[in-house]
């Protein structure tokens, strides 16, 4: 699909490119040439991507990538041969990741410096948002899911809807309870969401604690953001 200038939402001051809901399968040369070398935030949510290897390395300064609501699975990310060290925020909600250990290994190799990751709505995420018929949410399954991911991504500070905090006594200790709201007043705009991400990355840039400390996710609540992962960020989380 060829995008007109009217369909391209770019904030040059914030280096933010929003191409969500554009029915895209890939990024064309015009987009890459115009924005690739300086874009830091890229929202490609709710398109038709089933590969990213043809263009992702053309965005060398990318810090935040949103790919919610596409058609991605493990095999597609395995095609990425070089690590994307600069990426800090990765949103993969509502895709088709179905093997937890494989996904964790790929993320560890390809996105080693991730600080924020969200996988809501994927088969690997037992968060009660994407349950099979007649299945039940079991808290220990989510704890296992969290522990696998934080072991693979040692710099991770926020997973799905919960900040990860230091606990010297053990592993993941608390499974958050979910509270929904449909209040439109609680939704964050495109710009304010990225401002929260940038604040989060800046405020958490201090040296990570020693390897012997364990992580656990603290409680948070659903505040109605558009992305399945973003909407769990409360005003005080970032």
C-alpha cells in the first residue's frame, strides 16, 4: 500500500512515526529513506506485518517499536540475524507467539537491552486476556511465564502491565489482579504515551542491581489505553 503524506503521522520534534492501522504489510523505500535514520519511536500497530527483517535495520536509532495486532510469530523474528541493541520498548500484543521458551530465546538474542516488553493477547501469555474456550486462568502459569522472560532479558523493568521490582528473597511473588475501565478520560494520546516511555527510560537508566537479586512484578491496574500492554500502565508506573 502506498501512503500519501496525509496518511503519515510524524512528529519531527519527538522523532515519532505513527503508521498504525494503515493496512501495511511492509515499509516502502520512501518511508525508510525519509524517516529511517532519525526515527526513535515507531508505531505499526494493527497492520498486516508478518515480517520485519527487510526494513528494521534501516532504523538504527529506534528505541520504541509497537507491533500490536499484526501476524507475527517466532519464525518471523528468527530471521533477524543481528541484535538491535538500541531498542528499549517492544510491544507485541495480539500476535501469534505460541512457544514461550523459543520466544524468550529469540528476544534475548535479538533485543538484549529491552526494558519494556508486552505480549498480551498471545497464546504464550497466560494473562486471562486470551484464554481458550473452557480454560481457566491459573496464577502459577503467569508466574512461570514471567520468570522465563526475566531470566532471558536481565535488563527488563516492565512486563505487560506490571513494573518489575527487586526482591532479595526469591523469584516472582505476586500475580496482579486486573481491573478494567472504559473511561475515555483515562486514555493516553499518542504523544503522551511516548512521553511516558521516555520518562520511564530516563528515570530507570541507573545501573541495574546485582545478578543475585531476583525480580517480581508489582500490582497495577488496567487504565484503558489502546494497546493491550500500554493500557496497563498507570500514571505512577512510568
